[in-house]
C-alpha cells in the first residue's frame, strides 16, 4: 500500500523548540511564543496555550439534543452550544470532566457515555483539543448547581437533531463543538440506518 492508498490521518510531527516564552498570562489561558528550528531555519509562532476542554452531546429518550445558550464575549453572541468546560482540574479524567460539566451547566447526569469526536479548535492558533462525549439515559441531578458570571443566565433547550442540522447548514448556529458533534451523530445515525 502506498501513502496515497493509506487511510487519511493526521501525522504526528515535532521540531526542536529553541525558545518558548509566555508573552501574555491570562485569567483562563496564556499566549505563548515559540521559536522552532524548522528544517534548519528559525520559525516563530504565537498561539493560545490552552488547557483543553470537553463537551457533552446529551440526548433524551425522544432523541432530542440538549443545547444551552450563554453569552460569549469574544464573538459578541449568546450562542447555542453543548454543555462544555475546561480541563482545568489537575489530573481529572476527560470523561469525569464531561460528567461534571453536564451537572454544573444543566443539572443533569446520564447512564450511558461514549466518546464521540475529538478535534483541534484552531490548529494554526491554539493547542486546544476538545473531546466530545455522547450521553444518553439523561436524568436530573439530585440538586441544582449554583452558577455565576456568564453561566448565571444559561438557557437550556431540548432540540430535535434534524432542527440542529438545518440550523447549522443555514448558518444560524456557529459553535464549533455543537457543529462537529451534531454532524458526527447525524453521520453515525445515517450509516446505522443503512
């Protein structure tokens, strides 16, 4: 099998970092400047040095998807998105983090969890990866979580997957985790249906 015949996949690669400096230390993440020896030449790149994140594609027994709406300052939107959060608890397993986020943002827990998709949000500008889990058998938690800041006025809504697909393709929904997860599940379900 030639390289052209192999299944397409990203290829791990690394080059010597000759200098690495945090040029901005932020409240949530930092901006880092690396000098890389790239094929004998110095290449300087700045990027967001991110903790990573998880998101939850939660479905009810009717196949509707839980979405939450909250204010996102960088894009000046109250966007619809999946429950999600940073991997900011040292050593926390990704699934545990996803379960925590579903409880904190939606006061829900789930019986069944499976990895759905993992992707890099902006490979040229951030080292952030988001891992999305699919959760089913969803039910309320025993108590409500106390929310603050942009989470204080979260709106929740259960939406049929088909409606989400239409809104994504019509350009009415923009959140990357919601887009990636919804289209992944749509593809999985179509393939399963044959």
